[in-house]
């Protein structure tokens, strides 16, 4: 189940960085994340607390160097949220991202073993295939 509030928040946040990010873009991103996450879980993938904490810290470190950090802090202030509260609220999302990234990395390694390093076109085609299979296997609901 995908919460419409998450879509609205994603569009609002993305508008800080991209002028043309739409509600449909946010929907597609969230559907992709949730379906790939579900596939990775069904394939037995997992993320330890240590891995998740390291990944979250990496994201925090990278974002602290962003050119538009002031804009982002203003955005958070508009929601009455501190940077620390934001990262705490993102921990589950980042954990999902890390989990499905592990799955996708393994899929890429599988392709490399079978037929060598894929070019961008081949990898994008494989990604579309994986995503289409994932979407077909799971029911997506909006609330």
C-alpha cells in the first residue's frame, strides 16, 4: 500500500532539486522501490542493522556536503522538522533502498557472469524486465 502523503511529500522535496518532478514521477519511483523491495525480500535478501546504519550514515555525510543544504533545511523547517528528525524518519526507506540495491547488484553480477559487462542499453532493458516482473507479481494499492 502506497500512501498518497508520501507521494505529495516526495514531489515537494524533489521540487527543491528539480523543477519538473511530477506526481507521476513520484508514483513511479515509489512503485519501483516497493516492488523491488518485495522481490528482494521474497528472494531471501536481508540487511543487517550494521549495514543499514552504515548506509544511513553515508547518506547523511553525502547530504551534509550538498550545495543546496540551506534550501533543504528551510524545507524541513516548514514542516517543523529538524535534520536529525528527518533522517530518523527516512531510516526505513533507506533500509529498503539498500536491500533492493543488493538484489539489483546481484542481478548485474549474474549478467556479467553469463555474458559479460552489459552496456547501458542492455542493463536498462534488464532493469525494465525485472521491474515488469515485480509489478506483475505484486498488487499495488494507493490510499
